């Protein structure tokens, strides 16, 4: 009998249920007996020992459902060693729950912070397998994360919808796309949606160059301009600041504007005298049913995770490299970000299409 624990941690996204279903079905269809325990609300369920024994029916009919039926929460890695409520040692509490249930393995679905904690638990002696979940597509060691393609669909649709109203009124529209530290999502959604300007964290922008692009379009007879702006977009001036100075700068910004997009809108209105509007799709980018690609992709990852469990191969993230599912040592994944290379081919090709990155 193999006893498997499962949890989903961090921000939710599409295809979490599909990935868990993939793990479960691959195990249920094997000859070996298995018990699967689901922990409620991510690492919090593991810490508080809040779980339930799942059965086959829990994984039926969830392939197309967004979110996570186990619930999720954020348990920051930077505070994981700090005492919890009542002075509890969070790491020790997670280990105690693991050993109390006599688990053979813990399957963890999550992004960067989640993988740091997962690797810590591996170092503490637990058998861990992870699956790469994040709409940001920023996990090192995998070419793709599940949730990314579905989020592209949502963000692209938002840009598509903006096109008609922007054209009708001859306005400049900013669509703020999720992406605090990396710009894969605004880059892909911006290109798919025909954005004229894309601003991502990896390429600091110059407002004057953005204004120049807008004026060029106006002079050419284009009635509107659409910007896909990452929530973590940064100006060249801010990029030159120290971390301490930048933190103070952000505090001042958020006291005046809801986000960086609104500041950009105000500066552009001043620079080129244009009517600038901001649209923020926000958490809709995480929601809804997973797209067909993510359903297949997450199912494949889950099935391969199940295979590793059956083989007793632990300490890996199941990733995707060169169109193949691979196993990547957790120690190589944790703490690393996969950022958009400013000199990469996709940026060069986007610029060939006339897209400005404000640089």
C-alpha cells in the first residue's frame, strides 16, 4: 500500500485539478494499492494536519474545472522558519503530519515560493515530487508551466475586447497584465492581442520613447494605441535605484496610484496630450476553465508524477523540456527564476513586427 499526500500551494490557476487528476488516475490504474490524502489550503493543511482521505470519485469530473478542489493559500518561504501561532515550528509540524500518516511521498503543486519550501522538506528527509504550476511561466527547469496558456487566453481576450472601444474613440489604452517579476504572460498576450507597446520587468522603459511611438502612430493615421503592461513594469529611472530607494519609491507611487499602469497613463497624458485609459483584468487571468492545451499538458505531467511515485523516484519536479516531459532535481529548481531574455529571439521578432518595448 502506497500512501500519497497531495497539496496545492500559492496562487490558484487553471488546470490544478487536471494535474491532480492525472496523478491520481495514473496511480489508480496501476496494480499497486494506493491511498491519497488531500491537504486543505496548501502548506497550512500540512502544518495544521487538516486533511481527508480522497477516493476515486474526488477526481471524477474535475478535468475542466478551474481552481483547486483542495483549496490553496500562500505560506511565504521567507517566514517558514519563524514560529507560527502559539510558537509552533512550522517545518517540524509538517514533518510530524507526514510521518503520522506514514506517507511514502508528498506531491506538491505550486510556483517559485512553493518549490523553495518543497525543496526544504526534501532536505529535511521527506519524499517529495512537485508539479510546475504558475500563470507566470517563470519556474526554472521547465519550458512551460500549466496555467500559463489558459492565462494567455484570458489576457489576450481582454486586449481583443479593448481594440474595438479604443478604435471607436481614438484612445490610448493600457491593459495591465499579471507579471510582477517576469514578463512572459504580458509578452505572449501582448503579441497575440496585437498590442503596439509591451512593457515587461526585464526591459526598463523610457516614457518619452513610449510617447514617441504613440505620436508616430498618430502621424501615420492610426486612431489608437494599445499597451500591454506587466504589473511589475519598471522605468529606466527606477531600475537605476537601489533596492531600498526603489521600495520607498513604490510606497510613494501606491499612495498616489493603484498601480504602475496608472502612473504611466498620467505621464503619457502629459507627454503627448492623449486620452489614456487603464483596464486591469486582474484575477480573471487566474480563473475559469483550463484551455485544452493546459488540460492535456497538466494531465501528462500528473501521469508522469504518478509513474515516478510507483518507481520510488523522489526529489524531482516533473518538467517540460524540448517537447518532452522530464524529471528535474528539486535542488536545481528552487530559488531560480526563468526570466524573459531581453536579447532573446522572441523580443527581436516582436520588434521586427513593430512592437515597442519602451527601450
